[in-house]
C-alpha cells in the first residue's frame, strides 16, 4: 500500500507534539498538584525532573533500539508506554506514585522520539522535501511547548490537574490505531553489531538520579549530612562506572571519541546550561505567578504566551541570521538576551505590573533561548564524521534534558533555602516566596552568564540550509 509521506509526517509530528507538551503543560498545574497530593516544596521539582532525567538518560538507548528492532515497532511501544503512564499519573494518589509514573513516562518519550525521527528521515529523501518536513516537525514541537502552558491552565481551571495527564490518552489511542495505515514498517538491518548498551543507560541515568536527589535533599538535611554526601558520592561513582563502560563497549550509547571534537564538547556545555536556565525559569515562574501574584492556572498560562511567541520568533530569526553572522556571534547574542531576560524577571515583586515587571523579561528570554540552541546544535555536528552526525545530535539533545534536570535541582534547593531563611528572619510567607524566587532566578542567570563564556569557544560557522533545518529540529 502506498502511503503519503505527509500523512506519515502528521502522525509523527503529533506524537512529538505531546512529548514536548508534557514538559510545559505540567508546570501550571504544579501548585494544585502540591496541594492535592501533599508534596513537600523540595520534592515538587521531581514532577518535572523525573520526566526529563529518564527522557534524557534513555534517549540514546531509544535510538539504538530503533536501529536494531525497527523504528515503527519501537515508536509504537514507546507511544503505548507513554499513554499508559499518562493514565497512571492522572490517577496518582501520592507523590511517589506520580513521580514514578512521570519517570516511566519519560522513558516512553525516550523510546518514541528518536524512533519517530528515524522514520521521518527515511520517509523523506535529502533535499527540499526533507527540509520542509524537518521544519514542520520542529515547528510543531515548539508549538507544543508554547500551547502547553495555556492548555494546562485551561484543563486545571475547568477540570482538574489530573487532566493534564489524561489528555494524552485519547491522542495515543488514536495514533496507535492509525499507525499501521500511515506509517510503513521499516525493517532493521540484520547484519552488524546487535548489542544494546543497557548497562551504560542504567549506570548513567542512575548516577544522575543519585546526584540530583543528593542536591535536592541538601536543603532539608544539610550539604555535609551523611545522606547527601552518600547520594552525591554514589552518583559520581556510578557516572565514573558509566564512562568506564562506554570506553570498553563495542556499541556504546555515547561514543567517547566524539568528545575529541572541541565543537561538540563546547556545544554540549552550552545546551546543558541552556536547559538548566529554561527549566529553572519555567518552574519558578509558574509557582510565583500562582502562589505570589494569585494568578489562576489559566491566567498563568496566558502570561507565559509572550515568551512562547518570542521563542518562535527567535527560532525563525536564528535560522535566518546564522547564515549571515555565524554560529559564535549568534550564540553570544542569544546568551546576552537570556541573561538580560532572567535579570529583569528576578526584579519582579509581589504586586507589581505584569506589563512592566514580567513581560519584558519573558520576551527577552524567549528570544535568547533559541539564539543559543540553534547555533550550538549546528556547531555540535560540524566537526564529526558524517556517519556519526546522528550520534552527536543525540548526545547534545540528551545533554540538554539532563542539564535541565540538574540545573533545576540546584536552583530549587537554593531557592527553598532562601525562602526558609527569609521566614526565619520574620518575613511573611508571600514575601519570603518572592525572596526565594529572586534567588532562584539569579542562579538561573548565572547559568546564562556561563553560557556567555562558553559561547566564546564556539566555532564561527555559516551553515547551509539543510544544516540549519536539521539543527532546528534537534534544538
């Protein structure tokens, strides 16, 4: 049966849409989730971190599984897992159940996302058609991030926070039903090394989880406590073991030789810092808008819209300007805008005007975040062999997610510490939350300032249209 490639693209893009949607749609529901399930303040960030850590930690294993088992099979399996865990998250009755469901949901996303991209690249040949398809894929993913906050607010206001998870279920059921009709089964290569680096995936993800947990527990237990030191030490040991396994593996998830490329190493650092700044800002501001300013979930979502619109504009400008001014110059400009946006947001008070205290910061940050992402992704694959470009792109995409989770843990811990200290000093709860919000955004701004330094080491490239299209998808 002959299938329209554009119908295939529609199915793949919708699946990627809900994966991206699930990062942002949850943010505006966080205060209601915290209240309903009695989350502690320090554990609330795990609703985001569990998803992003498992997504980033298993993304490369998902890509390897798609290569060996066939991308359609892995795509369907990841989609079903994503849908089932969305249902479980919606029915969660305790923090542990919700965090567990979110973690496995991230694993589902890590399976379906690289499989979907593999199907797309086989469906469309190199050239104009693939560039258009890549643009649609990346654009819909970006739209998912933008619409997620409004959709989340609407669902929480009109139904409950549980519907930010339930909404995935009918979409998944519909997609699974039509996949045999619209997505062809691509047979994997029966020859060559058919090894899964499962040990690497579990060591790397386990190490990251332990480090993040240690950072999160630092506020309650103290940085020098046996608990915190134990988790941090154990996490670092697991990460060292991960590196050792990757160095000896016949088919490593992360080919360490890739990091001989200065461009890849620098781009990985830039994207990790970008993820840290973005997830931290989103988490803190979603809580600030509702718990300090008194926004409803829907109003909070609407207040995020200018940032999403600015990010879409920033992506479009980046793909045009990178031809003319080069990757380093564009990345520096993006980092400057990100720093300016976060510093402006960090000055917001409890009762000030949205138009003067928040809107300018949202717009600048939205413009800057893709100004870093697009050139960093382009530079990441510039120095690697053509046959390893996919692996390099997967590495920096995973690094973005992992960097976001680690950065969020650091920012949340320092923000909560500042809030606790402010209450001890006699400030009321609302003003103490403002103090914590300010501290957290200043730390996020420090990540963006580090990106200014990293940007100076980025190669100055002027890529062609196809490189830009592929980078826009990954960023």
